[in-house]
């Protein structure tokens, strides 16, 4: 599990991008739920952390593909492949992400590593 940030630092309705390979986006929904998915849209190379969060769904800022944060499934095209989901927990007020062992999905022409190695983590 890798530390993301204190829970109080990620407001409801916001997302945080983790600089790992491949990048991961952590979302805090308006209902207070936490989800983590691969940050790169599977249609084209766009950050989902920069997208629009509504309920348990994120809309890609580039071409409006939508992904279910609970399952990673595509809810609206043009994306056709799901994004990988990750385990999220909160311990002692800090958000942690457990990186999935599943292979990441990436848009055509984008290569990603299969192991998320932290570039930087700041949980203070």
C-alpha cells in the first residue's frame, strides 16, 4: 500500500493524481467514498483526474468517455476498454492505495509499465 495524502487534504468531489508508472487517480466522491483507478483514459492519453466527477463516474476531459469508479467499466464511448481499479483504504486519517496486480489498459500508442513504482509520495 502506498500513502497518498491525509484524507482532510482531498476534498469531496476532488481527485488527486499519483505520479507513479502508470499514473493513478484517487477520487473522493461527494458521498464520501474513495476510489482509485488508472489515471489515463483508454481512448486517448488524457488524465482522468482532470475530468468531471459525478457520483461514482468520471468523465474524461478530452472526448467525454465515462468510467465507473467502482468497476473501471466504460459507461460512455468513445472509450471501449475499461480502466484498472485499485484498492483504497484509510488508516489513521491517511489515504492508502494498493496497486492492482492486473495489467493496465492504455490507449493505442501509449506504453505503460506493469508495476506502479512511486515517483513521489507525500502523505504529510
